C-alpha cells in the first residue's frame, strides 16, 4: 500500500470546502466599491434596518442597491438618502444581479427646497417617475445631466414662473428619453407645416400639415394650436422658459393636458403614472406649502384630495 497516496486522500477528505456562495462573497468583498455621481429617485423599506435605494447614476445608469442599516436611528447614511438629493455613491456591484450594495453616499445637495411647495415636489416626483420607469438601464449621461439641472431649477424658481419651468422640465426629460414630438415637419408624412394655426395630433406624435389635418377623423381628435401656442410649445420643449414667461391659467392647463396625453400615448403606452397624474391634478393657481407625502413615497390619491381640500378647490 502506498502510504503517501493514503495520506493525500485523508488530507483531501478532511480539508474544508468552500461553497460557491462563500467563494462568491470572498470575491466581491475583495473588490473595491465603484464611485459615481448619483441622484436618489426612490427608497423603500427592505428590512427592519435597511432600505432599497433606486439611483440614477451618471456612470452606471439606473441602479438598485441595499443601504444596510439606513433605517437605524444612528445610521451612517443619516438624512442623506432623501429622494431628489444627489451626491457621490460608493457601490458594490454584483454582476448579473439586480440588487447591489450601497456602501456610502456622500451628499452634495439635499434639495430640501422642493418640500416647501407641493407644486415643486409634484414636479420633481413626476420627473423621477419617468426616469425610473422608462430610462434605459445602461448609462445615459444626457438624462442624468438634464434631471440634475431640472431639479436644481425647481429649487430656485418660485411664484408664477414655476409652472412654466415644470412643464418645460418634464418635456425635457421626455425628449431625453427619446420621445421628442415632431414640430418641424408633419408627424405623418414629413411635409413642411405652414405658419399660423396647426393641429397637434397626439396619436401621430406632433404637428400635422394642412393636407393631413384636413381629414375629418384627425381634426376631431387633434388639438388646435394657434401660432403663439406653437411658439410657446417649441420654447417649452427647447427649455427656453424666459421666452414663454408666465402662462395664463387657461394656457398652462392646456399645455399640461397636451403633455400628459403625449406621455401616456407614446412613453407609458397608456400605463398609469401616479406621480404624473398627481402633477396634473394639483391646483396650480394657488401657491401653498405642505401636503408633501412622507417616507419618500410618490403622491397618492389621498394626498391629492388633501391638497384640494387645503385650497378649497
């Protein structure tokens, strides 16, 4: 009998074996975290002490990550994971997994100003909802840069210009996501559109030339825009809020309706968007504070009713 072979067999049989899970954990624990600028879109409870954080990152795209211990009173994250805040995220990325780990979050801007007015908060919530639901999973720097800029604008703008800024910001995100309406040529056949009034067909995704607009069925369902309305819409989509100025209550409501109809048809494909619905439903003609939902939740029907009661509408 070969004693050496027997000793080798004993060592093999008694040596501790690492499971695939242990090997996986050791591999990733030795990997350094990835650092990237990030915006907090949404958070929700994961366990008694932890939260799941939905982030839009500049370098990694949309990321879901567990913030361990974030719900504890003395958490290292503190108040830095407020929705709409941005900072530098340190992430342990797990290849092939949907849920990663948030190691650190160094806050740059909390944007607490958004909570001062329900209109600002509703606008920011609608932007976050669109990005969470329809942004590509891979990095898309234009979406990140635009969202960051729009949230900053909503923090700074107050009074009557807030509604103009809000409409423009949501159009801007819709365009960044790849759903820009056709304003330079007919949305149906590409022909040039004459100056003056024109029909905007939500179904077709933009303005129609006189030939296409002459069809009876189209004329019934399309929105008629005067020349001044066309100019305002073009400026709102291009982000030129100063060219639009303060919209009258009637014109602002018409622009909101058109935007929501366009989003539901082309972006969400008629799927419900609670935050966008809340944004359209709030009484924009009145400036007031409060009624901002807690726990980083999106606005609900109850919040809408509370808002209406608070303004007597």
